C-alpha cells in the first residue's frame, strides 16, 4: 500500500549510536548544573527567610522546604544523575528522578529558572522517548521520533533567537556594540578577554554576523545532510566562543550534549565506523564491532 | 552466507499518528512562543496567561544593553549608616547574578520587603549585628568599553526600600514573620 510505505519511509529507523554519546554528555552537563546548587542549599534552596511565588510557580504557597529536605532532594537528584550516567535500565528512571527532584528545588527557589533549565526540560522529553536505555546502540537503528523532538527544540531555540536578533535589533548588523555591551554585563560578562574584546570592532562585527546567520539559518540548513556536520561545527564553535568571552553557566554544555543526536545519523554512523570506533579499538577500548554500511536496514521492521 | 542480523526497530504503526501529533504540537507551541516573544501588543488570551509561552521563549541577549544595574545596601546600627556586603549575606549566585539583584525582585515591593527582613535576620544571625533599619539602592551606570572595574558614568541612583528591622514581611502563604 502506498500509504503504509510512505509511513514506513517517514518512520524508517535511524542509526542510534548518537544517543549513547548524547546520554553521557547530557548526564555530565546536568551534573555541571547540579553540583554547584549544593552551595545554594540553605541560602536559596530550602531557605526559610526568602520565599517567593511567581506566575504559576506557587509551590511555596503549599510546601515550605526545610534545609534538610532540600539536601534530600539534591542528593536524590545526584543519585538519579548517577543512573543516567551508568545507562542501561537505570538511565530513564535516573533522569526522571533528577528531573522531579530538581524541578521541586527550582520551583522552591522560584526566581531563577534559566534558559538552560527550560532547554533541559525539552531535551528530557526527547531523551525519555529515545533509546538511550539500551546498550550497544552503535549496532542498532531506532525510531526517529526522539531525534525529531530534539531537532524541533533546537530549530526553535536557534531559529527564534536568530530571527529576533535579525529583526528586532539592528545593531547586530551595523556595529558590534550589542555584543560588546553583553560582554560588559556585571555578572554574565566582565571576563578580562571580554572586556578587551569590547573595544575590538574588527572582531565583534564578524562575531555578530556569524551568530545571527548561524542561528537564523539553522532551521533550514540542519536538514541538509552535506551541510549538517559543518553547521554543527559552527554551532560548537559559537558555544565555545560564548564560554570563552562570557559566564553563561551550563548553557553551552546542555546545548552541546544534544549535538551527537543533531548530527545526521548516517554521517554520525560513518564517523563512528570509519574513525571513532577503530580509533578507540586501537587504544584497547572494548566495543562491539559496529555494523558496516551494507548492514543498514532498508526500511522499518 | 547468512545475512548479518540487523537490529532495527521503529515506532509501531498505531503510535505513528500520535507521534506526529506530538511533534506538531511541540512545533506549534514554539512557533506561537516565537511570534509573541518580544511583542508588546499581545492578544487578550496571552495577557490573561502571561506565563503560558515562557517555557518556549528564548529571547536572551537579543537587545543592546548599554547600561548595568547593581544593588547595594546599608544598615543603620547605633544610629550610624554603614555599608553591608550583600554578597556575603546572600552568597549564592547564578551566572546572571545574585538573587536579590534580579529585576523581578527590585521591581516588586513585596519581594523587596522579604529581602529586607531576611537581610536584617541574617545580619544578626551570621554577623551578630543588630540593625535598626536597612535600606537598599540600585546604581545604574552607562557601560564603558574596555574598562574593568567600570567607572560610574552617567550614574543614576534609585532608592529601592527603607526597611525597619522590627517590621514584618509576609511569606507567600500570607504568614507574617
């Protein structure tokens, strides 16, 4: 039937190896966000003297966390991240535990749910639908739905920020002031290299153009297999650049953790079978042989 | 020769339509969030539910921001005003800054009062200082390229709160403490 064959083509399984690396990177990125929160327990998380509500975040109307319960939630979240990092059957329950406990902590604090927290939430949904709980994913092909969700999220993230910059703030095109002033933000900025760069127009203007063009073009170019890896390389450099010039917390890590999934699955598989797999094997890392290109399934089973 | 086993699975047919609907809803949510991200003229439903698109909106670092604001505080002890180190009293900070410096605190009298009461309490508990009053101000300056520390150019000082330490603030629950 033509209809079912179209459906089979749309839902043809993708190489799933990218999810294995993405899971580990995601766990490490979440760890980099989670560990420093311990320093805030008593001061903000579980603090009794500064309780707020904002918009729909009204948990503090009903439950007031003690410092001890905040520690309990933080430790449970850490254990959950351990499960995610370990992988296998512990991966999804671990992520669920981390998500729930951290959500309670963040809503208790109320005021500082950051852009990377919101990005993390969307990525968690994709990871729950992904095959990340399976072992030996380098030899498996799985449903593309979870990858679509990551793609939609990043198209929204980059596309919206890029187009808002392009359409709402002309100084992204005309001079580098917009970037210079962000590098002088009293908290996000003031890195010595950022303070220096704030006077270097020759550097700022190309960085502004590259940022806006990358972000605005991402929703289209990411689908193009030939361009996809180069686009992601530019994205990785952009996140690295942001980290060099500014203090943006774990945002870059959370975003980059999804890159192995954003990479076109066939490009990723070629990279694995021809480069990374043999390179690791030559260094004594025991990995089950990856399927060769002839093993690729033609359609869904 | 036997063909190697291929471990390939995908979404079962009965789940494909729900999967497509889920992706469509996700894309639609983000599209609506983008449409109204920086708009001042928003529809009535969004005015009624201003938080509904927040999870899908990322307008960070979009606009030029040529000024910066820092919050300071002083405590009156034995009739004398003295500067207090807010970062020592409220040490945890995010990359965007400490909690007390957020616009959502500075622009909200109830939150500022809670901050005032907490600052009085922590001064006494952590540093053994019994303050009579505490007052907060914000200093807004024009950023100067290439300078660290930033000179206080075009300084604008705004008084945020003058709080008696025997005053009572409210918890979100309505409880006074």
